[in-house]
C-alpha cells in the first residue's frame, strides 16, 4: 500500500464520521441557504474541529460562495477542501538546517511521546541523517528505559543519566556528544508535566539556556506530542503548552484510532502552530511528515478515489 493509501486507511474513522456527514448534508440540499451552513457548522463541531474554527470555516465558505456566485450545493465540498488546505498549510517542514540541529520533544505521559521520538529517529535516519537521542525526561525511570529500547530498534546512539538527574545536564551531555560524533540531529526527550506549569517553564528555560550556550546558532525545534483520540482535550493541552513552552510544532499521534481527527484543523487554526508529523499506525514507519494537501484529500476523497 502506498503512502496515500496508508493515510486514507489511517484516517478512516475520521472520514467515516466527518466526510460522510458533509457529503450527506451537501447531497440533501438543492440550494445553498443558511440551513446548509448551520448543518455544516454543526457537523464540523461534532468532528472535533472546535466551535471557533468551525465558525471561521463556514464564514469563509459563505464569503467564497458569494464572491464566486456559486449556486450548486455540489460545489460546496470542493470549496470546503480548498479552505481546509489553506488553513492547514504552512510551516510543516522540520527545521533541521544546521549541523547539529536540536529537537526538543514535550508532552504529557500517555500520548506516545517516547514512541514518537523513536519513530522520528528512524524516519530521519532513513533520510541519511546521523541521529543522537538524549534521555532528558529523567522524571520517570521507565521513560529512560523505553527510549533506550527505541534507540536500539532505530539503530541510533543515546545519551542518558540516572533517574532524577538534572534534565538540562542530560541535554548538555547530548549536545557535547552530538558535536563530537558528528550528529546531524539531536533529539531530546523532556518531561511534560502540566500539573505545575512553573516547573515546566523553569526546566525548559534552563534547557534553552544550555542550548543557546552550547549550540549557538543551531536550529531548534520544540515539538509537542498530542494524542488525537482525546479530541478537544488535545487542543486545550496545546494551548497550555504554548503558553508555558513556546512550541514550534505539533506531532499528533493515534490518528488511526479515532474519529476525532478534525482536531488537527482546530489546533492549527486556533493556535497558529504548524502540524509537523502525524501518527497513523503502530509500525515504525507510521509516523509521517504532515502534508496539508494529502491530509485533506485523504479525508475528502473524490468519487473516483472512493470507488
């Protein structure tokens, strides 16, 4: 199965809830009126796009229909796809333009953070990058052990200290080792504990100072891992992390296990933080670089693709 087929398969639950509902609405109206917009907005909200973003989408849809003089309700879906692609596009590419580049990965326990790091390491290694992992989530011994398993599985080096060590010290060691070993990308796992935002901010501020001192001028990404199955809760988490940690991108996991994939749109639109990667399965190569066009086409396939 090719990438687009895999993506379409991974988004099946969301497509079955969101796209089917949109199709039903569009097909049931012979003319474009306010009732159609109200039903569309409701269907988007029910698909976890979020109230604010659903309203913004329908507002833009109204404006385009009026401007283009569209009267056939069957054209609504095409315009909706255009709007979604424009909303989701921008900043998707991972900035790893320097040698080394630093990627900090944050997120609460249970979202698949450590697994995601392992898959990202494997992904970058397959692109010919020399990757080094830093186990800077020293809060849990299990996090260090799990990352070690992924480092071995991905065939990359890893730097660690004991549980309870200073995370910034691990990042320091990882940068030192990465420079000495000629690493292209240094990926650091960090603890994302939201119950105390001040601790999180203090920890990340300290890590940022270490990076600025030890890797001046290097590209730095701060990626937040979110679990798509939590829907609007993922959006709320992203909002809190953005306030606390200045994130540069989002990785959304477990999209294949949920009908709530519409949350991708809400997160990008409301927070203006780019989606960098999406997880659409359990396999090591099921973490994929996000592409707005592919995502929307997989959600709203044409009649020929459906057949």
